[in-house]
C-alpha cells in the first residue's frame, strides 16, 4: 500500500468498487480520485483509485448506492408470495411517507422563517431604538456582538457536532441522487444542526440564505423516514420493511428535496421542477406524482400556518412572508422597445453569474488552506467574516445622504421599529436613508424593497450600486464558513440590486418599472449562476404571483444561461467537483467514444464459483473491499464455464454470520428458504455496517462450503467488452447501477472479463490509463484536476 496521504491524513481504505487493494506509487496526482498510471499491459493493471471526498470537514471514503435490485431467489420468492394486501401496504406506505415528509418539511420551513424573523427583528429593533436615542456606538456594539454570537453558535454547533451540515447541502443531495453515498449527510445530528445552525446563521445578518439548507433538511427528513424501521428505537412495524432498499429511499429523498424548495419559497410546482431539472439523475412518471403530492401538502400546511399568523400571534413575523412577493398582482404591459434592456439584463446576468461561480470556487480553495489547520481556525474564520460583515452593514449607510419622505408614500415614512421601505437610521425626522433600507435589513426585507412597485424614486443610483457590490462579495465570502448557508437568497438579492440599477439607468425609455427590472435581474443572475431555466422560471412566477411575467423571465433565463455556459459550469457542479464527489454527468465526454469498456477494465478480477469453499470467501472478503463479485459455474455444474450472476458483499457476510455452511460441495436447493428470508438481505439503514472482522469462524468451518446460487443475482446488467465506453456510461447512469459486468467477445475465454464501477467512468481514471488522450485532445482544453476542499 502506498504511503501517500491526502492533506496530511492517512489514506483511507479503497472503496468496495475498487478491484484491488494495492496502489500504484506513480498514480495520477489527484487528491480526490487517485487513478493508476498507464501501463503497457492494461489488463494486468490494478484499479487502485481510492475514492474520497470532503463531507463537511472530514475526508471520507466514497461508495456507491445499490439502486439496482438484486434479483436473487429470495427476492423472487418474496414478490411471488405477496398478495393484494402486501401490494396495498407497499403503495399505501409510499404515499403516507410522502404525506409525512410534506407535513414535516412545511413545519420546519415555517418555524425556520418564524425564528429568523423574530431573532433578527429583535436585533434590529433594539439597535434602531439605541440609534433613536443617539447612542450610535452602543448600537453598533449590540449589532456586531449579537451577530458574532449567532455566527459563533452556528459555527461551533456545526464544527463539533455535525460537520456535514456545513454549506447548503444541495451538492451532497444531488450527488446522493446520482448514486454517491457520502457518510453522515442524512444523520439525525446533521438534520438538527442544519435546522438550528441555519436559523442562527441567517439571523446573524450574514449574506446567506435558508433555501439550500431547506433542501438538505427535506432530504434528511425523507431519508430518516425511509430507513425501513429501526430495532434501536422499536420501529419494527412490518409495513416499514418494504423500504429497506436504496431505490425507494432515493425516491423519498427526491420528494424531500422538492419539498424543501416548496417550503423555502412557497413554490410547490417550482419545487417539483427543481428536483426534476437539477437534483434527480433518474426520474419516472410515478415519482412525478408523488413529488407533486408532497409539495402540494407543503403548500396547504404553509397556507394554514400563515393564516394563523394573520391573528398577530407570530411576533415580528407579522402576517408571514416566506419570501412571497405578491407585488405584481396588477396588469403589466410591455412593448417591443422593452426587449433590448431585457436582453442586456440577460447578458449581464450570464457574465456576472459565471464570474460569481469563478470567484466562489477560488475563495473556497483559499478557505481550504485555512480550514486544514484545524477546527479553531474554521471558527475563527467564521467570526472574522461576521465582524467584517457587521462593520460594512452598519458603516456603509452613513455614507448615504438622507432624503425627505415622499408626500404620498404607500407606508409610514420613516420606518421605525419594524421592516419597511423607509429606514430612518441616522436621519432627522421626516427623512429616510435609502441605503439603510436595503443593507441594514434582513435579506428577505431587502428583496421585498427592491421588488416593490411604485417606488421608482425611492432609491438613488449610488446606493443601489453600493448595495450590489456589497452583496456580491459578502455572499461569496460568507458561503464557505463552517455553518449552514445557502446561495439562493444571496443570488436573488444580488441580482435584484443590479436589475433595479439597470432599470434606473433606462429610466423613462422603458415602460417597465424599476421593481420589475429587479425581478428580471434576480432571474438573470440565478440563470447565470445556477444554470437552471424551467424550475427557476416557475419559482419566480410563484414568488411574484403574476403569470404575465412569463415571457420576460423566460427570455432573461435563456440568455443568461447561454452566456454563462460558454465560460464554466453551474455553481453546484463546481462545488461537487471541489468536494470530490464522483458525479456522473448527463452527457459522456467525446473521448469516451474512442475507447471500449475493455480499455478501462483493470484487474486482477476476484470471482467465486457457484459452490465455494468458506475459507476462500473469508480470505477474499478480508483482503479486499470489493462490494460485488461475479459468480461462475464450471463443470460438473455446467457443460462449460458460464456466468451465473453477481453476489454482493453484504449478502456474503450475512451467509457467514448465519453459518449457512455445507459439509460437502453439493447444491442445497429449497433448504435455503427455511434458514433465510428476503428481509435478511434487505439494505440496512444509516449506521448499520456489517464487517467481516466481526464474524468468528473456526478452522473446521473454513473447510466447509457455501452454495451461492440462491443468493446470487442471476440477471445482472452485462456489456460486451467491445462496447464503446460512452454507451456503457450512459447505461450505467440512466439505470442507476453500481456494478456493470463485462463479458468477453470470444466465447472460449473466461465468462467474465471484469466489473465496471463508477470509478471506471471518472475522467481522472481514464486519462490516467490513456495519457495520450490528454496530449492529443485535452491539452488545448486545459483540463485541471479539482483540488480537495475542506469547508
């Protein structure tokens, strides 16, 4: 084993997908995916990559998920024995869990907003009261100290209890739905820290959002509900056993991510489309129905809770906003002359979006070097960002001049002791500070002020420009700290600010008011940074509550995404690559069509016979970390060597644990069904890891035999060794496989050549095997290997 380490940490053991346990010392140098180097005899190569990634602040080994159902004899027997009652139970539990996910996520989303508005509201009220009494230094101290305490609380909670709760969580959920299993991202600790830490971080006036954490929260709730019961907590109801597999859990997590967006923006249809367009790598019509049902439950529960707030029992939350900007219920008219400014907004959004992604990627890499030094440095960095943010938010409004209140303002001017468009700040009576109305406010209130109509003369050019620059850079610096932090709301508020600025420059040359330009600016920046179109379009329509905006929003999203795609990828894909998740993109790279699967399959291959000696099974399990093994039959069990199927590591461990041994190498037939049931081979929930080292086997038992036939998946996916790598990759991703068996072109050879896993489709591995592809095709494209980030 190579002594190479990652960021000073000892190398983790190879994942089960690897096909050997030795590491080539001259492997391609990549901290995330270490690939074996090119050799003259590729078939003798050792597929030695150790797939690791950053989850929170920990370097963790990465494994794939078993989205393919192992159709062994026990699975088939279980389905044959299911009657109408069991089928009804399965369908009923699917819909029931979706209902519970919708209720739970909507409750979390509501109380999240309720807590943020009250905590941040009290902070601003106390600070404003001190400023009214001309105690400016004390007001700044209270404002900065409260922000620091809230940030420190979120950072300590995240760093010491659940590092996986840091960031938005969307990259982790997206990787999971692609088939990547990152440890700890759906644990109960992560869920609790995500909720509490997000409330604390957003309340601390950091330019971070709560939409991303809500997606992760929804996915955590769905994953925990879909564990299939727990003996530890006494949840052993038989109806729950149907969900002890990765496929059904994946569907529930998809519904949970859709519910998260629906709860954050009160956009049920947008939530479904977000899960479809951005999150899920696999989709079907039945899942669409359940996701829609889940988000509908979210919308209904939120509506009921907001109606409760109309009675005034929600404190400073008021009538309940949940980022619902019902500002364009009136009819909107626009003409052909308004199209050029909208196109300009789209171009600006694309350029600023790709620049935002580029800078955020660079800042996260800088934060990585700080975070590597230890937990104290992570917390210190978070506190430093908090103090810097407080200084800017409190200091910048002093640079703006005071303006007299408009004679016919739609609300009280100046605003005292609550949110509003006309913040008094340090101004004399009858005047307001327009920059303070934006910057010395919660992000939600700032967006409402920018989106508000009939306020074209409220803000000055310089104030809006200063606010845009401040939000642009503060949101970049704030995201990488060790705390739950989202990007949706910062991107919306930043885009709305430059959109309003463009509207102010256009002025009377357009029939569109400045608030509408702010909406279009937010849409363009979202499209330029996140590269989504359909889901973002619907989310914004549900936010603004006006279908008349549809053509303009579609236009700016298409333009901004097209412009930004020419420079770099979307923000979540960049973060996934930086964290090291082996994510399979929708499309195959062009160079993959030049290769066959036989060009990347490496050995040596570990396999078993249909009736195998116990000692051989134990030796292979102890000396490798493979997850799947081909099973072959040879004479006298068959006329010629044939591939019988694929058996999983977890199933072999279950056989050894139950000691299903034979004294002679003969088939057991129906006797296996008396000793085992289908539930014995179900996928365990989080935290259930069976290890071969925990099983004690005597020397006498090592000389006995195992009949693997009833426990082997006799219908695994296979491809011939001459199939193009691009076609095999599409099959692997679309079906959601973990193992893909490669069979020979010539029938008189061994019935299986090797196994393709997720790692074999990674560019780092392929280009390590074939460096000529880098020299001939990719050198001019300047491919760079992603660095390992700790945040």
